[in-house]
C-alpha cells in the first residue's frame, strides 16, 4: 500500500482505482514518466501488484551504504544509464535531509558530481547552467 501511495503521488494517477491482481492496461500521465516506462517494460499482462512488489518495482534505483558509497553508486548509475539528476524520495524528515546535505553532498563534491556554487541569482537560470 505504501508503494502504491508513493506511485500515485509521483505519477498523478490514483492507483487505488485499479485491481492490483489484474493487468493494468494502458494509461497516460503528466506525472513521472519513469513510472509509465516501468509499467510498459513489465509487459502487457503485468499486474499492479507484480510491478510494485518486484525489486525496484517503482522504477527507482535504490542506493544503500555510507555517503561515499552512495556517491559512488550514483556516479556508476549516471555513467551506465545516463540522466540529468536524481529524484530523492523517502521519508523527508529533517534527519534524512540533514544526512543528505551534511554527508552525501560533500561526497558528491569530492567526485565533482555536483556544484559548489551557483553562477546565477535565479533558480531557473541555474537549472540550465549545469
């Protein structure tokens, strides 16, 4: 249920309307497109339960370890599959956020995987500058 709630939040699709044990069929969303690809890649007969309960069923890559290990895993993922960033999910409580800011970001800096400063005063300009 927690996985379904997270998927609904990120995709904009109310997954409670689907029977979890029947094939999903087609649907469209303006939300997170990774979820849409996850369902398509699972095959036409995949059920919602199968997609959610298999490893990385939400279409996410999970990183576990020390900050330096996670930075390395993130680097490997980018080198292998490409992309332009990561979506951080989970229980976004202060302790979790602080560990990212205080531990993971410096580990990413050491690997030159994220900026130390911003060259523009506005977010939109900085988003396209990296």
